[in-house]
């Protein structure tokens, strides 16, 4: 006869802020891509593309380069969130996420499928808000005892030399 023992609780490991930000930017990119892919199933979209139009824009090398540039920034934010020094990563995430609100909202302008595009925009805005919140609340570390002692010694030396 066996006795049922409850399974031990799973360890809830803290997630580093850099990983949270990279994951959020990755989610933004998946959402952008998925909305664009599903948009191909909207009646008339493929026909317009074949006729050289996207929304009101002519398909051209300039349009494609601008679109690539616009979307490469969030792609690079995945990498930059992990690799930049903490202060630079925090500021960059705050600025880029805030700036990307405008092109995100623009994506719903003039669309006939408002539920679809509206949902996409709302979800993208939620992710951008999460990025801003993560970056804004980036944990700070207290100055270590060795850093404080080193600073104090430097101040004493400066006073002695003066």
C-alpha cells in the first residue's frame, strides 16, 4: 500500500530584468509578424500588393526599406536589452518603447477590419507598456561596502592633496 505524497513545490526562480525585456521585445516581434501574416487573408490585400499598393503607399524599394528599418529596431531591442550596460539598456528601452506607440497606433488607421487590427494594436500597446514598466522599475543595487570604502579613500586623498 502506498501513501500519496504531495509533489514538492516548483522553485520559482527570479527572472533577470534583461531577460524579461528581451522576451517582451520578442513577443512584440511575433505579434507584429503574426498580424501582418494574417492580414494577407483579408479580402483584397493580396490583390492590392500585386497591384503595387500597401494601404495608401506604393510598393517600392523606399517603402520596403522604410518598413525594414521600422521593424529592425524592435528586432535589435531583443539583443540590446541583453547586451547594453544596465543604464543604457534601461534608457533605450524606455525611449524606444515610448516612440513605438505612434507607429503601432498608426497601423489601425484606415483599416476595414477594426476588430482584428484593433486587437492587434491593443496587444502591441500592452506589450510596449510592459516594456516601459519593466525598464522604469529596473532594480537598483545598493553601493557595496567595497565601493563605498573606495570612494571614501578617494575623497580623503583628494582632501590631503588640496
